[in-house]
C-alpha cells in the first residue's frame, strides 16, 4: 500500500506514521529522515542540501524532490510506503505523481488526521522540552514528577518558541494556506480518507488502519 499522511502540527503525524507503517509492514518515509540519511551518508544530494542549510537558506524543492525520488526507488519501498512530510503543496503532489509514474505505480490513499485548532493549541502549548536531553514532557498527558525538571535526566524543562500559542496559530495558518489546496487536490481524485485524530494513540491507529481498508489494528 502506498499512502501519504497529512495533518496539522500537533495532530500526531509522527507517532501515527511510525505505528501505521509498522502495522502495514511498509517503510515510513519522512523528509526529515531522508535529509539526515543523505547528509550523514555524505551523498551528492546531501552535500548540496548541507551547503544551503549551512548558509541558513531553504533547500530548493529540486533537491528535496530528488532525495524523495531516490528513496522511493529503494528495494524496501517497492511493495509500498507511507510518506510523512511530502508532498506539502499541490506542486509537490504533481511531482510525486511523475515520480510514481516513472516507477510504474500510484498512490492508494491520502490519510488526513483531522483535529480542531483549539485541540492543537492545547496539545502543543502544554509541551515542555528538556534543555539537556531533549525529552518532551506534557503538562497534561505526561507531567514531570517535579515541576520544571526532566524525569529522564534532571535537566531544566522549557517551552520552545514554536510551542507558544501565537506561534502555533501562525503555524496553523501556514498549514491551511499550503495544505488545504493539497487536500482538495486529492479529494477530487477520490484518494482522500479523513479520520478523527482525537483520542488515545491506539484508538486513532485503529481508525486509520480500518479507514485504509486493511482491517482493524489488533
């Protein structure tokens, strides 16, 4: 099965992408993982990406697209994959169509994790990150035993700038601007599957796997 996962910041995409991919026995393909693999492997594409990043510039789409194309051509992705973080807009979706056509295959579904904005703000605003080890606590779902202190290493917990309410609202605005047309693009093609992403992780996974038509998760 070949699936694209979309959803706003705070929808739980990272968690669900990993679990759903394992349940479907397909690789999770995220742009973050691809970038790290190319840079750490010192590939030609990794060197190009690093040159932009070292200057503080955005990596051009052509480099990102080439990395994704190479990853989807690897042996473990021949029988399916779950894409997380790509495509982010209609132009990248059209590029993905071309990639898959070249590989003589096509998408089976685009899974959208649906969660309202107030819930997203509540989820992200409550996160506290350890300055020392990077572990993330949540004031509601996983509070530290001692206020302001990481359970894992005893480091100081802080709220990242991008977890502040005003920043979260802006991130959601950007998501709507970029992704709403993408969602419509796939909906018109009959590929879009929407699920409620509120609730326990295992409940969301169960809905997702069932919605993809491969049975309920055990």
